[in-house]
């Protein structure tokens, strides 16, 4: 599934992207879960994974 999302502001410096509920359910992610973010500058993407899996 592919969706388009906008980047919005949360405070002065933070930005927010809202993840669809279906994605969170498929990954069994929940509120307050620790996630690991990785920036792939070469591929121009952000990789988000469960912090426990890394």
C-alpha cells in the first residue's frame, strides 16, 4: 500500500508525519514504543524500525 502524507509542524523545530493506523497494526507498533530512525542520504530515505529488532 502506498499513501501520500504531508509534513506538519509540532512546535518550533520539530516536524511530524502521521502514520496510517493500518501500517501500525500490520507492524504491531503501539503508542510510546521506541523506534530506531536511520537516515540513508544516498538513497534519500528514512528507515524506521522497532528499536528491539536492531
